[in-house]
C-alpha cells in the first residue's frame, strides 16, 4: 500500500501546539518521536549548548494522502504563527508492507 512519510522537525517551543493541532485534525494517533535533535535550518541553530541552547524534536509519521495534506497545512499555519521558530516538513512516498 502506498502512503506518505512525513518528517517534521520543529523547535521544542512549538511541540505542544503541534501535537494539539494534530489531535484536532486526527493525524497524531501514530508517530515516532526523536527528542533533543540538534541542527541548523532556516532559523537560529538549535544545538543544546550555551550559545544556542534550544533543541528540536523530530516526528516521523506514515499517513494517507489526505492526512499528509492536513499536516502540510498545519506546518504552514505554524510557520505563520511563529515566524521566528523553526519547523521543517519533508514528504516522501513509501510502500507499507
């Protein structure tokens, strides 16, 4: 079965809003979370050190096309609401065996 893999890397500051909105959209029932992710994207680095103390979280979800669309809209909404926080969204097609 073909589905979408959504990798969402976001500032931990956004995590509560992200999970809440996913629950409202009914797209957060199954996911893998990697906490304390370090990196540099389009916003300030998140390195967990004294210079860049924040960290990211990484969520991976395998979802339907409809849920992938909902997640992309959610990411766009969070980017507008929190322009100074980082959130990345990557989509790929996967086959679930």
